[in-house]
C-alpha cells in the first residue's frame, strides 16, 4: 500500500468516525426544532449531503475543464470518480428529502423547484456515466464526458439558488446566526464527515477507472483475436 492510498483510507475512516459523532450529537444532544420537532434531526444528514453533493459536482466541473485542457487520462479518471460520487450523493439527497417531506409537507414528492432541479441534476450526471459506456475510444470518451459535464453543471447553481430566485415549498438556506449553536455543531461535524468520505469514494473510483484503462490498453482488439483464431 502506497503512502497516498494509506492517507486516503485514513481520511475515509476519519469521515466514518466523525459521522458517527455528528449523528450522535444530532440525535441525542441537539434540541428539537420548535415547529418540526424531532423530524428536524434528519436535516443533520440531509443538509450536509446536499452541500457535499453540490461541492463534488463542482469539483467534477473543474476536473472537466482540466481534462479538456490537458488531455490527461488520470484527470479523466478523477472526473469519473467525482461524477459517480456526486450522483450517489444526489440520489441519497432525493431519498432523504422524500423521507423528510412526508411528515412535514404530507406528501412523498412535490414538483417543487428545489426537488425538480435536484432530480434533473442527478439524471444529467447519471446520463454522463451512461454515455461513457457507449464510447470505446478512450480519448473521445474523455472529451465527450468533459463537455457533457460542463453543460450539465448549469443545473448545479440552479439547485442552490432556486429557493431564493423562485417561490418554493423548500425553506431558504439557514445560517449559523439564525440557528441554535447546539444545532450548528452536528451540521458542521457531519459536513466534514461526508466530505471526507466523498474524497475517499472519489479516490477509490478514480483508482478503479485507472486500472480499467490499463486493462483496456493491454487487451487485444476483438478483430485481432478472430484473425489469430
């Protein structure tokens, strides 16, 4: 095991431990919210998931630009890791939102602007992963993925700012000044925890993608196999 892989693994383990601490504080130490009661405790996971999902997809946007500019396969591998992790977090975000919406709004789903833009975001970036599976040439796959990522990123700021720009059932983002300090602590802890785990997942997926590209490079083409046979 290399030093870098060991460091990444320690980051992941630290994220898991922090997440357990943050969830404990959110469940048993932080006070219930005045109007939502104990249902609000779900937000100690839901809000950090949203923050890190948007951050991860923003990182994918930056990696896409670097990939187009440099053409390095390693950057494309990290791009894949960022997109897949962002899609997983976005999907978890939607599920968490539905679990929160039922007791607070009375429905599992509403075509609210925040929910709709989040669903579109997950579908757009998930579509990039599907696109990659249809492109055999590695260079073309990397360039098309980068271009699609840059285009899809348009929806990411919409997800964040939509509740400020349009009327929405979803509440506007709170700030530490408008929250009880006991509520801010688990939010911050879980934010760093999910960030650490996201870095771990991105790095692991990037390593798998790099290994797959190496296997593709040494594998003989199908046409050559037929001729030899």
